[in-house]
C-alpha cells in the first residue's frame, strides 16, 4: 500500500496526515516545501507499517523540517509508529509526541478497539480504562504495558513545550483515524475534555476532509507518478456543430425563398 499525505492549514498550524506504508517508495522530502508554519501536527493514526528505509527517510524528513525552524508534534500515533518509538532511538527527532493509539479487546464480546491516549495519561505504565462500545463491558489492554508504554518516559519531560493552544487538547487532529473499529477517546484526567467530542474521521485514506474558510487543503500521492489527467469535455465541440448546422439550414431556406 502506498503512502499518502494530506496537508491542511488550520489558523497558524499545519496539519499533516500520513496514511499507508512508510517504506522505500515514500517521497517525504517533497513535503518539506509545503509545510510552512512553525508548529506542525503530524497525524500518524493511519500509518500501517514502517520498514528500515522508511525509518531513515522519516528521520531525514523531520530533520529537514526542524532545519526550517518547524516544531513537529506527533498525534494519534498508530501501533506501527509506537513500535518504532520504542525501538529506534531518536525516531521523533526533536519533535513532541502528544498522543498515540493503544489496542484493547473485550473479553465478553471479543470486540477490538484502538483508543487514542494522551501521553500524560499514562502513569506507571498503567493502561487507561476503556469500555466496550458494543456491550459496555470493561476492555483489556491488548499488549504488554511495560513494553508498549516504554517510550512515554522519554517524551514526558518535553510535554510542557506542547502547551500552545494551537495543539492543545481541543485540536481535532488528536482524534483517531486509522481503524474502523477504533472507538472514542476517554481521558483519565477529569479536567481534560474528552477527545471523543473532537473526532472528525475514520477514513484510512483521508481522501475527503471537510474544510472551512480558514483551511487550505492539498493532497499528494507520495508513490510513483501522478495519475493520468482527465479527458477534456467534448461539449464545446457539440455546440459548434449545432451552430454550423443551424447556419446551413438558414442559408438553404433563404435560397428556397428567393
């Protein structure tokens, strides 16, 4: 599956959504010129897999953004991204990790869900509580907490740098976006508004994004050449033909009358 990117501008913040597979076919460096604001949210909820070449290109892309003075903020990191955060030193560069997806399953009805968890909600490697959307039973965390949450200790000290209101808890791009069975976000901290209220999309391809007057959207396929341009409409030629026929009929009628 190819890597796709959607770039959206919200006020003074760029929002970059990546979806698909991050491998040797990506062209992340082509996005550097399109990212303009100093704070950039990178939604990784729909990244399904990352290989070694993809990791190298990803880190080079982050370095290029940081060289422009851009602060990358990772949100809704998928399990594939969490795996890299835990295994590759410096995977996030000098950026921040704001939130990530955590896998859960229901022992009662066997439903599965990806819960978007704020980094600051993970305390002592304890998985946040999660209720099943199907039967309301308590779901179980579907990974080893000490292993899955290991990266949290390396990013906690930088969370204060992510207090800018443009990337606060009200930002809609902290919401889920990769799995159809991913459920709403439930925060363990009562003072933090629920991220369930700010979910926008569950589409893995992010091909349809509602935009308002304050947003600018561009979408780019990062693998291979662009698609063939659509054939031009033939309707103008039809109008010309009809006009010529009408003219010919008028001339014939004039000659007959004479």
